[in-house]
């Protein structure tokens, strides 16, 4: 019989957890350099970036995402400590300070050789998962010989983890209580970041597609809200934050267009639920709290915006459960893999060819060794 690991050892063989995020500017002077990083290699002129940057300047050039990542890191450290699990939590970004390469270089200097990565994106797609794997591969290339012996593993997408679902269920119920008449009879508008149709098609070639992942979670949340609160409600899925050429098809409907359609169909009470986002960063506080709420008011809808998973206790606890689960598999054990909904848990190692930018495309950027072709 395999001996049980002590609470201090249940994260073995991992030396650290890397919280890996998109990043965002901290002040007005950072906005254009940050956006240059985001669009590097796409030949987009600064004039266009400055127009996009106006969203940030509404908030004095500071994105809330960095403080939210610090809060999540602190919450994860607290939950790990509460369980007696020894696992340092480090933080790095793709597009702004602290850059991933600098964070991992420091971790190497302190002896880390096996790092588990939590990407702050719950759903599998090119921009939400594969692009981060490509980023990690480029980081290893930049580190060169200093990264010899370093192994990077990634936590699977967690859209159907019970803790993530529970955090969203509680947030929607709380927002519904703010509406006149409460949640009963209201319409829940689930919102996520739009992606090009080509990414949706590619994500659906090797597993549940990006849209289908959201729809499955939507059904779970709807059913739980009805069961727990005895309410009748309807719901729909919409998108925000599309960018790029208007000639390129992206997933629709846009949340603002959708609110107008709902109003035309005599919907008057809505909860806007940003299930596609882990925290209240720029797409939430600008696209939803400003633009979507203005649209709702204009068309006569009373709307309440639900919170994101953020640092909610069920979400943080669920992530730590996933860390323990993944570490156990790496030690040769077969722990339970609890999920909600009808879709299975994604595999630890991404299937070959999964989550490409478009089906069959070869990007020319490698992914982390051993994760996918």
C-alpha cells in the first residue's frame, strides 16, 4: 500500500506555484509600452494603440489586474498555509512587470526545479491556454542554460472545477438580490471575452470548444440557482472586448447588442455575470461596469453586475484542491477529479494540435516541452 503523504508533502514534487497572468499597466506612462507588448509582431501603429489605451486612461492609466493578482497570490498562500502545505506562490506576467522570465529566474536562483503553473484563465482556447504555453516555451529559450533541469507543468483549465462554479453561483445570487423583486423571473446574461470564429473552430477540433465550455457552466449555474433559491430564471451567453479588423468574424452577440435585443423582447431585469473572467480587470470594469451598464440604462433594463471569482473562498480552495490533485498524480497516485456539468476534466497534458489560433495552423512558436505538438 502506498503511504499517505503528510500535509506538508502533498504538493511534492513541486517547488513553487507560478501564478501566470496577462499583466497590465500601473500608471499612464505604462499604457502604450504595455500595449506594444500585447501586439508585438502585429505591426499595429502607436496611434491605434493610443486609441485603445483610452480605456486605461479613464482609470488614470492603472489596470486593476496587478493588485488583483497580488490579492489572489495572498489568498492562495493563506489557504496553502491553513492546510499546512509548503509551496511558495510566485507571480509573473506575459505582458508587463513582473515578467515571467524574471520571476522564474529568481525562482531558479532559490533552487526551484519543478514549477506548477496556474494560468489566470478558466477556459481552454488559443488566447486563454495555448498562447501561455507558447509564452512559457519562449521564456525557457530566453533563460537558456540557466534553466537546465527545470520542469514546467500547467494546471488544467478549471472552468468546470466545483470551486470556480460555486464562486460564480454565489456571486450571481448576491447580484440578483440587488434587483427589484430579486432573482426570481430575472434574466442572467453570462459574459465572456469574445474570440475570433477561427479560434472557436480550432478549439472544438480536439475537445469541447470555447463556447461549449461556457454553455456547460451556464447550465450548471442555472440549475443550481433554481434548485437552491426556488426561482424561475432565463439566461443567455454573450461576449465582450472584441478587437481587430471588423471584417474578421468573432463570437457574437456582443453584450451591448444583446441587451438591446433583450429590451426589445420586454426583458426588464438582468444580472450581468462575467463568468469568462477570473477577476474584475479592465474588460470587466470598462466593458461591463461602464459600457454595458450604460446600455442597459438606455434601453430601460435594470441591471446588477455579479462579481468575478476573484479571491472567493470556494474558488481559492478549489484551486488548492487542484494543486494537491495534480501533485498526487505526479507521484503516481490516482486521486478523484471532481468536476461539475457534463464535460470531463481537461487532461493535464494538452492534446497534440489543441487550441491553435486556427485549425491546422503552425504558429512557429514551440510550446512547453512535453505538453503538445
